[in-house]
């Protein structure tokens, strides 16, 4: 990730509060994966095969080489331009427990599951923001990628909450997605994600559980949350939110047909404090998926905003936030394009990390509404100044 614009020029220091033992070039994240373990000696602990259980553990991601220093990582994390890329590697990982795919995550935990929850609670107790963030990756990536991005997001959010990488068994070949093999795998990974959310809500001290889905990972997240809501249809929206404590649910560059997304929207909105959808008018990956896989326009495309707004109005959804990263490009002088913009572009990544860190409304995050009654927000030309001011106001001068 590039340094978010919120930190450029030292306007906001996200790391000033960290203790000495936290200022390291490695960052630990928890993980949950329904990938089957690889044979001993393999460079990654989990591969592409599907397992009938979800493995729970902890991984350490190294940022930079073994001789890199915290001072170098710190400078690269707040500087607009850096010299070269920073390598991310899996330094270590170890499995702590497992959940059966069909298991009720809220059931009486095993000793190993209690240990997993206890380790999460120990990290929550040390965090400034006692919240969890579950990251659900897209297709064409391996176990390391999910852990690495979860570690990056956590790092750029000031290492202030506890991150969990949910790694579903996608292949590293886009053809397996276009052939719908990985689409089926995404669908079959919804039950493990549901069980994980139920487990975390029942057995951890998290004040909120935030979800961040990316691309095909939004298929997993949207289906899991809507299914979880339907499973507890006897509860009111207020009761189900209280039970699961879902905070922000973010769908970044979502590769979900908008018709399917809209069918799930009401249930997702019921169970979440806020539902955030990022859209772009020039996302090549989503255009390719739409043209080659069918299903129509994707939820992460600008053309879907009117459809999503209409669905929200029809179902009385009031907590939907659509962030159109392309709107305002004429005044800004640039568009925000591609499929990786949500973490690679320093403006959008700023909104993502600030949202996860604070759960603030878009009006409090430096964004502007497109119209008086619109659910669509955009990044204005003076967004860098606005977001820094918003951060200082919300966090009272300390990250």
C-alpha cells in the first residue's frame, strides 16, 4: 500500500502512541481458513484444496527485509513517495484451533477454541480501538496474500484494532474464477465465515466486528451476512445487531452482480451498523467479469449506484453509504481507476482506514454528498485537507 494521504506531511501521526514493543517491522494477524493444510516443509502452511473444517491461528507478516528498521518502515508509511516497494513475507504462522464447517460457532468451545479467543481478547485489551476487522480477500490469491493485506490495513490504521484474515480457497489463476470454479468455492465458504462471526461474537470481547470484503470476497461476505440474518430472523434488527455487534461492512470493488447484491442488501443492513460500497467508473476487472461471466453490472461499478439507491429506498435501508471514487474527477483533475484502488490509491485508502478506525459517518470523514437526498458520496478536490481536519477533530489530536 502507498501511504494514505491522511498522513502525508506529518499532518497525522498514526504511530505516535505505540509502545516500543509494537514499533517493529513485523505485524501479527489472526487467521481463519478453510484451505487444507499443505504438507510439512511447504513454503505456505495452507494450499488451494478445500477442507471440511476452518483452521484458526495466528500469522506474523514481515514488512521489508530482515535488516529493515522501524525508522525505515515508519518513514515509508507516512511519505507520499518512497524508494521502491516494501516486500511482504510470511515470517511465521501457527494453528491454534479449528471449527467444523457445519458447527455452530456460538456452541461451547473446545479448549483450543478457548485459547484462540483468549489470545484475541489479550490483543483487544491492548488495542486503542477494541474492535475486530475481518478481511475477506478476492480471487487469484493465496494464503499469504490475505494475511499480508490484513496486516497492511491494520498497520496503516495505526495498529489500533485486531485483524483477522479470512482465507477462502481461491486458486492463483484467473481462469478458475472465469470458469466459475472459484465462484462456487466462494459460495461454499459462506458457512465457515458465518460460523467464525458467530464464534467471535459469542467468545471475544470485541466491541464491534467490522468486515472488509474485496472483489470476489464480497460474494462470500454478502452471502454470509445475509444468511446469518435469515438464520436469526426471529430477532429484530436491533436485537441481531446487539447479538453480533457488526460495525462497518465494507464492500470494496465488489464483484457481485448488482441484482444479487440488492437481494441481500436489506438483510446485510439489518445486521450491520453501516454498509459501505465503493464504486469506480473504470474498473477493468469488473468489466471483464461482467462481459465474460454474465450476471450483469457489478455492485462495484458506478453504473450500479442508481440501482443500489433504488433498492435501499424500496427496502427502507437507511445505513447504506456508496462511495463513488470517480465522481468529481473533472474538478480534482484525475480519476481513481483500476481494481486495486481501495488500498493502492492514497485518498481511498485514507477513507477505508479512517472508517475502520472510527466508524464515522461520511460527512465526518471529509466526504461530500452528491445530492441532498443521495446515498452517494465522493472525495472532493480538497479531500486531503478535509480528512486531516476530520481526523484531528474526531480523535482530538491523537490517533
